[in-house]
C-alpha cells in the first residue's frame, strides 16, 4: 500500500493485502441490518486463513 502524501487517499488492495492487514487487528465492528434497523457492535476476532472467526453468546443477535 502506497501512503505517499501526493497519492490518492484511497488505495486499492489485493485480496492478500486485505487479509494481511486484517490479520494485524483484533477488534472490529459487526454491522447487521434487518429492515430499517441497523446494529453496530464491537467484536473481538481472529483471522484463520481466509476466514474471520468470532464467538457469540447463544442469545446474541449475531448468533442467528
């Protein structure tokens, strides 16, 4: 990723670059939308290969 101050603030990343960057993080946000209701909740996660893994409680809205 090129962060040159003279370059565009938007960078196009390859799939590999996306997974590499995501794997350096441990906290994110999960966004769900049902009809007009949008929920945004923080989650702890890990990257396992090309999969994002997180755990929920059985009653959590993200578990369904």
